[in-house]
């Protein structure tokens, strides 16, 4: 346990503020929730100010989402792929949902694990309005980040945890908790959609 605590402390000293800032951005490309949790715990340790930590998360998540959208735009140049997707019945339904209720559906995609990469790439491929796409991404990202960040920050700020190596146990526990919440919410969304489709 102390070894992990010491590794974390060594990383803080060796990377410095700018290194930690860039590391959070890069980590958000791999696992968004882990990046948010790590940034909050680094803020509790005063390695990064909450403002800088939140900015790094936001830059990482938003730039990742823009990259996925751009990837979809590039994929739209392949006629064979575009034809297959646009003539596929299931993809027509997805396209219509993204076009009609962009804000709501992009927000749902943000919170359901496993849908982000495909959903945001399809948004670019189906030429969903970029302004509406980004507005929805920014609102849902800001909301989710703020909730998770401040919850972890408050938890890590508990007096008896502040100087304890146990504080870093919050990260895997919170990640597991968020995964379970996301999984349960995705099951509810899909079961409601299937129920609606069968009516």
C-alpha cells in the first residue's frame, strides 16, 4: 500500500504541474472516469489546483470527442461504407435518432459505456450538425465531470484520509462504482427502448 502512495508522490514531484496537466489529458483518452478521479485526488494533494485539473479533463474529453467526430467525417468519404450504413435498416434508425434528438441522444451516448466511440463516430459520418453535437458534448461532459470530480474531491478531503495512503484506494473503488452505475443505467435505457419498440 505504501509503495503505491510513494509512487504517486514521486510522480507528482518528477512530472511537475505541466506534466500532470498533460498526463490527465492523455489519460482521459484511455479512461475518462479514471482521469476525473485521478485529477480530483491530485487536487486534494495540492499537486494541481481544482481549476487546472478540471481544465485538463475538459480539454482531454472534448478533444477526444472531436477526434471521433472527425474520424466519422473522414469515413463518410468512403462511398462503399457510407452506402452500406445508409441502406442498413438499423443504421437508418440510429441516423434518424441522432438527427431528430441530437442533444438528448449525444448526452445518453456520453453516459452509456461502450457507445461513445461508435456513437460519436457515427455522428460525424451522418453529418450531424457540429454545433449541436459540440453543445451537447460540452454540457454533458461538464455536468458529469463536475459531479464525479467534486464527489471524489470531497471524499479525499476527509481529514483522516488526507495524510493516509488509503486515500488512493478511492480511485479503484470509485471506478468500480461508476462502472456499475453506468452499466445499470445502460441496461435500463436499452430495456426501455426494447419495450417501446415492441409496443
